[in-house]
C-alpha cells in the first residue's frame, strides 16, 4: 500500500513538471523559437514516457490491492489529485494546440498578402487602359 502511494505521489510530481514544460512550450510557440521548442519537445517526450511507465506500475500494483485497501481515503485522494493534474495537462495541451493553429493561420495570411503584393507589382496596362497581369513590355533590344 505504501509503495503505490509513493508511486502516485511521484507521478503527481511528474505531472506538475509536465505542466511547467507545457507553460514553457506555450511561451516558445508565441516567441517562435523553433530550436528551443524542438529541444523542449524532446524533454517533454521523455517526461511523458516516465509518466506512462509510472502509470503502468500504478495500474499493476492497484490491481493486486484488496478491496479494503482500494477504499483507503488517502489513496483515493491521491488518485483524485492525480486525475486533476492530468486534466490540467490536457487543458494546457489544448491551449498550446490552439496557439500553434493560430500561428499557422497567421503565416498563411502573411503568405497570401505577399503573393497578392507580388501580383499587384506585376500588373500592367493594355492599350485601352485596363489592367492585365504579366510583365510590362517586351524588353529593350539594343
């Protein structure tokens, strides 16, 4: 029983670390620092692996507990707190996902503005004064 409580407590600590990583990730997304973001993502992946391993251990240990041990108040409180931490991580992940999507939309909008600007620069006029695309004139021959 003590082993599973220690495992859950350690996992809660890891989930708190993950929340800090997710907060840093949001900052790096907003500052558009791809190199630091890639390094952070590697650390995040390693932390997620640790959390998953600990979760597997907790699940295995929990299945061996007696029904009386499963009713332990402290154990159930630890489980509830860990679940709240997981929900916070999911919420922060969804915020980061939205930030990435918005960044992609801004980049797409900027790309479209640049393309429109280039198209306007290449407009010429025909003999009747109407605009048409393409390069002006045939070039100069000397």
